[in-house]
């Protein structure tokens, strides 16, 4: 069976069999780099606000995206319709949950307790133990009654929790652990849940109903709320990340409406198992295996004319541990962005390609610009600081006027996003209009620069081909559960 996944991956992955890169893709990717160089050079030859052309381009691009997202997501303002129920005589698909865990003994009970408390319980829960060396084995045997199955084997069901099984593996990374569990599980759909993610009680029911009502649905994202530690640093990062996540999920909804959604979070996502098997499972060579898998599913669907769909579900919600220190935040964003660059490079043949519809003509060209957006943002900030110290106030003053105007636009979008998110998800406790307003004012000069810095480190990591991420400290859910955890970042 393992060879089956490997053979399917060989057939469907452009990483393994790179296709010819179309001229359109070359022009788009090269164009965004050349444009940056030209705009940056203008700072040394021009006067007035046009000397800050790099920043103006950044502001225009980001504003256009905000307008697009707001327009697409405006449908959330309509009265909420009742959920589409599966016909009574139609059997719901079976659901299995895979929890990939490496040294997660401190937070694993929180995740499992939430799974056992689901209003519609999954038929199987598999702990894909990725070579843990902490107290995971003792936890699973003593607290959950599982018997050590031996390396590479799936245990018998727990006598205390009949849906729970333990898949013990040598350490090989999250993607390999997910693939091993994918082969061991026997349900129609699978949910991937990180060991530091706390599902709300109706999460599994929402996923099951979505797959049961939409035969073309092959991947679905749930909504995530970040949880950081209780320290001052943790509160700072939770504040900004809360509203970042809200905006991001509204953006995913907008791109879903344009049939171009590419991003689901592996911390909480559902997949139709047969479709994932057809394309070869998760790619162990990608730093963001969940993001890459959606590209492969989309690509395969277009080639085979299958009409597969990817959605984000407002009714499926969870809380997840998020970085609460600058070091852990930069490490996470470095990995995310390096993996994004990997995937953009492997799937470059889809950019600007009509064969992939709106995805190829809209989303992927936008992603091509996103590869250099952090560079635009950081150089724009550096130029502004340089102009200020050089006393070039004929440039600085109009630039500040542009920035104030952009902040005003961001304020409106932030508040609009919070309103839309509340209507969509029904969650009114995780957000505040007042705190969203403050976040919008302070973000451009703090959190946004940190985000861009993490992405710049991702560029360096990508170019150097590095894949080691050090240690990630759990400070959110672990603190909430009166536990402490330190686990390597996957």
C-alpha cells in the first residue's frame, strides 16, 4: 500500500516530474521582481512622493486585494440561511481523525478530550505517533489503556475509548506520519487535527455534513482561533494574530467564492480519503504539506475534468496553539513562507494558465506577487526611515499622508471583517471591535514588520534549501491546561 501512495505521487506531483514552464508564468514571476527593482531605483533619482514608488505599489496592491475580498465576502451580510441538511435516506460519510504527534504529551489530552466530546463522534481516531521520545507512550498506555503495538504497527482499539488507536512510527516528519495513518484508517473522510488544537463540540458534525451534502468536495478548512500564553508577549501576539486570522478566513471565503481557494490549515482540515489517495497523499519534501496537497488536488482535478471543490466552513471551529514570543513567531512564519515559495516554484506551470480557470488566471498570479510582497513592504519602510533621517521632508510628509489614508482603509476593512466573521461563524466572544480598531492602527508599525521579517527569513531558508526548524514552545493550550510542552516544529 505504501508503494501505491508513492506511485500516485510520482504520477501527480510536478516536483517529481517537472512540466515545461509556460511563457506567461515566466513573465508574471519575473515581472514582479523587475517591477520591484525599477520602483526601488526611483528612490535615488526622483523627488516628491513618487520617490516612494515601492511603498505606493505596495499600498495599491494591498488595497485592491481588500476591495476584492470585501466585495466577494459581502454575501455574508445576507440573513443566515439554514444549513443544508443531507437527505434522511442518504448515509453520511464515515469520518476518521488523524492526530499526528511528535513529543506532544503535554497537550495531547486536551485535543483528545475535545474529540471524545464531539456531538457526532468520529468512527476512528488514530494517534500517528511520529517517534515521540517524551511521555507520549506512557500517556497512551496508562491513561488511555492502549497497548504498545510496536514500531510501524497499529494498535488494537482502546478498551476505554473504543474509537482510539495508536500508530507507532519511527520519526520521519508530519507528512510521513499522516500518510501512514491515511493507509491505516478505513473511513470515507479524514480530518487532520494537530495535537495542540482544541475542537469545538460541533466540529466533526460540521465536517461530516459538508462532505455528505457536496459530492465534489475533496478538502475543507475549519475556522481557527489562535491561543497564546498568558505572558505579556503572549497577549501581544494573541491580540494581533486573532484579527489576522479573522481577516485571513474572510479572505479564504472570498477566494472560495471565486473557485480559487488553495489554503487549508492542516491543524484542522477535512479531506475525502479516496481523492487524497489518488494524488499520493502528503508530500514529505514540502515544508507546508497541507498547502501543497491542495495544489495537487486542484491540478489533478483540472487534468481529469473532475470538478473537485475546496471550501472553508464557518460552522466548523477550533482553537489552536499559536506562537507567543517573537522567536517562535519568526520561526513559524519562516517555515510557512519558505514552504509557500517551494509550492509556488513547483506549481509554476499553473500560473497564468487558462487550463486551470480562475485559479490559474487570478489566484496564482496574485500568489506570484505575494512572493515578493514582504520585500516591497520592508524596502518601503526602510526608504521611509532613510528619507526621514536624511531630512527629505518633501518626500516624508506626502508619504505619511498616503500611510494615514491606507490606515483609514485598513480600519474600515478590519471592522468590516470582524462583522462578517461574527455573522458567518456565530462567534462573538473571540473578537472586539475596539481591539480590532487598535490593531489596525498599530499593526503597520509593529506586527506587520515582524510578519514581513519572518517571510524574508523564509526567502533565505528557501534559497539555502534548509529544512531544520529547531524547537517550538507550546504556550497557549498547554498553559490553559496547566501543562508545559516543548516540541520540535514540524
